[in-house]
């Protein structure tokens, strides 16, 4: 994977619920350390946009979707288990 690859993430949250706040903090930390200047994060609050969440197939929060690079990958939870999150999102090679 190129060092210049842009990673695009969409994080579905449930307002200010603790697990949603934790997931956002963990994602931002991960991006800051592993993908500086090579990431975009979009946050979708399912309370404010419930139809969008349903249309996107989001049934639980927090849910992180890696939109780019392809293939699309999803992970549910607070993103607190960094090694597993890195592996699931295909970032372990970038982090090495």
C-alpha cells in the first residue's frame, strides 16, 4: 500500500453515548499516530440521521466503516483493542 494512500472513514455514533465518545477518541488517536495527514473522518449521528443509518445497514453503534482504500471494511465497538483494529482495517502493514 502506498505511503500516500488516503484512508476515508465513516463513524456511526449514537449521540454522546459513552461508547460512541470512546470510539471517536480511539479513532482520532489511531489516525493521528498511524495515518498523519492521510485520513478523513466523517461522523454520522444515528439519532440525527436515522434513515441514513438504516439505508447504510447500520444496526449497532458505534460502527466504523473504512470507505477507502477498497475493499470497504466494517468494525463495531469502541475501537479500544488497537492491534485488532489495525489488523481488521488493514493498517498493520502501514503501522510497521
